[in-house]
C-alpha cells in the first residue's frame, strides 16, 4: 500500500513509525512531515490547506490510503474532498469532525444520547453570557465554541476570572459562540476508540499533562507528556465510558447521517459519579499517540485501512501488556514566545537507551545537525514492564539529550505511580 500521512508533529512521527513497521507498506509520504518522519518515508512540502494539491499528490503517487493526523484539515473537510476524488481516508468527514470543531455541537449530541457530561448553556451574546454567569457563579468553565489551538478554555475559579474570559472572547469576535459549563471534578484521562461508523473498537487509555510545569502548575499547553495505560481508567471505567458515552453518541451520529470514521479521543473526567465527557477530539492526542503506538501489537496499517473502509468488525486491536511513558521536551519559553534555531545533541544516544525511542516534533535538520524549530520539540519515550520502569527509562533517555535551551516536566507519570501506590 502507498500511504500519505498528513501532519508534522510528534504524533505523526509516531504514526509513521508504526505504519512503517507494516509488511503491507510500499511507500510512505508525509505532508509536511518533520526530520523524524523523513527517516521513515518521503516528506512532501505541500500546503495541507490546498485540497486540490493533496488530491493531485495522491493521483501522482497512486496513494491507497490517506491518514490525517491533526484536526484542522478534518474540520476543513479534507476527508470529504479526498473521498470525493476516490481516495480512502482515515479520519472523519467535516460533519463528523464537528465533535471537535464545535463544543456546542458535541453538547447537543451528548444531550440527545443522554451521555454524562457537564451541564451547559450556549450564548452568542455577551450580555446574556454575563447574566448567566451572575446567576451560576464560580467555579465555572468558559469555552469558545470553535477550534482555538487549546487556548479557548478557561477553568475559572472566580466569577471575575470568568467575566474576563467572556469579555476577551467577545472582544475578539462580536457574536462569538461561547459555552458556559459546570466545572467537573475528578481525575482527567484520555480514552481512545477506533470507530468506522457502526463498529467501535477500544484502543486504550493514556494520561496527558497539560500544564507546563511540574505539579500541574502554569499555563495550559498542547501536552507536556503522557503515559499509557492510565490506571484511573479501570476496566469498570472503560466499560462505562463505552456503554454510557461512546456507543450512544456514535449511534446518534449515525442517526443524524454523519457517521464518525477514525479515532475518537474522549477526554474524560473520572469523578465520584463515574466518567463524564469533558470533550471529544476527532484525532489522536499528541503526545498520547506516541505512547499508544509504542504499545500497539496489531498492525496499525490494517486497523487504519479497516476503519477507513468500514471493515473494523474484522480487526482485533491488541495492545502489548507494557507501559509506555513519553516526556515532551519543549523550547524554554513555551507555551509563550521562545527562540528557534538552537542545536540539539544526544539524539542518537537517547534513542539507544533501553526501551527508548525519540519522536521529533518541532525540529529541523540541516548539514547533519538537528535544531529546534517549534515549541514542543521532541517526545522522548520508553516502554517498560511497569510504569516505574518505563518512567525511569524515559528519564534516563532524556538525560542523554544535550539541549540547554530546552526543558521538560520531571513528573510525567507521577499521578499513575500514586494511584498504583508506588510514589
Ligand atoms: P479542552 O480545550 O476542551 O481540551 O479543555 C482544556 C482543559 O480544560 C481540559 O483538558 C480540562 O482540563 C479543562 N476542562 C474543560 N472543561 C472542563 C470542565 N467542564 N470541568 C473541568 N475542567 C474542564
Ligand atoms: N494532548 C492533548 C491533545 O492532543 O489534544
């Protein structure tokens, strides 16, 4: 099979790594890719927003399957355009990608499916939103309805904080759709299922670390590290998440004529009443994908193709009974401003450590040197027989990286250790 993978982050390096292991792969193209994916396939400098150019590339290279990593192209309808041109796609249609592209849409689907989630109200008018805030008080969560690169959510501890967030969203866009919702309490985890419209096949769980500093301090980021499995997602939690949340919402999508096809990423809050849905994403998480790919036993290409072609029923998705930990190394300053161009050493030494693998994200390579070219730059991952071993190995590999301009959190996986009584 000739495969085109869309994206260029750590998630896509991990997907490329897993796809490249398949004996069924002929050629792999990645658009735009990164120096990590360049070691596994051919990077193509094509504008992902230019759907006609992507279709032309698929024709030229006789692509058999397109795999879309990030959400933006899905929300923009890339899967629809490719399918219209006759190319099978792993990733949902524009209509189904509303599960990530519109928080109000997902809330409506949850309501129709009676899936447990935070109580909410949606506004397109600042005065009405502020009136609702006065009535409900704090804590409260303020969300921009659409995609905002992880910056659209404020979990407000005080009414003043919520008011500032609401005013900022309306100052940015008059008439903005804003969702105000109840603050859920508990422990957060990510749960992933392959869905081909009708059939739901669970992949597994992971836990991200969204805040930039140790102990969940500082501003939100795209994710500073992950580990899998997440002990908080017990068998009971997983069963409830599928039966009460994933299955009824996926049925509702089918009922509305917009079946979801791809990987469904459920952000769960696991509290005293069981799991509740915080949000859906219509793609793999980054860095959750990196740790899940390290545990995947089944041929990823088989799963992606079966999902794209509605044959998921035929596939047995299995994870290895290993733990995996991924530590993100970011440029100092991230998620704010940061300089680019610093040289990163020790990549080979890190990748040669027991159980370790280094996935690239915001790097660039020239004249045999790798430099930092983004905020989240590397995900240093390792597997182990248990979480303590995987964690030790990941941090042993991190220690081999020579990059004074970078930093990472030192407590990735600590919550899992605490839950296992091993902290
Ligand atoms: P999102 O951009 O939707 O991923 O939200 C970012 C983060 O905000 C989530 O990962 C949660 O940590 C937090 N969050 C969102 N909604 C809620 C909620 N209703 N209750 C508590 N925390 C929330
Ligand atoms: N790591 C969280 C996300 O990919 O949205």
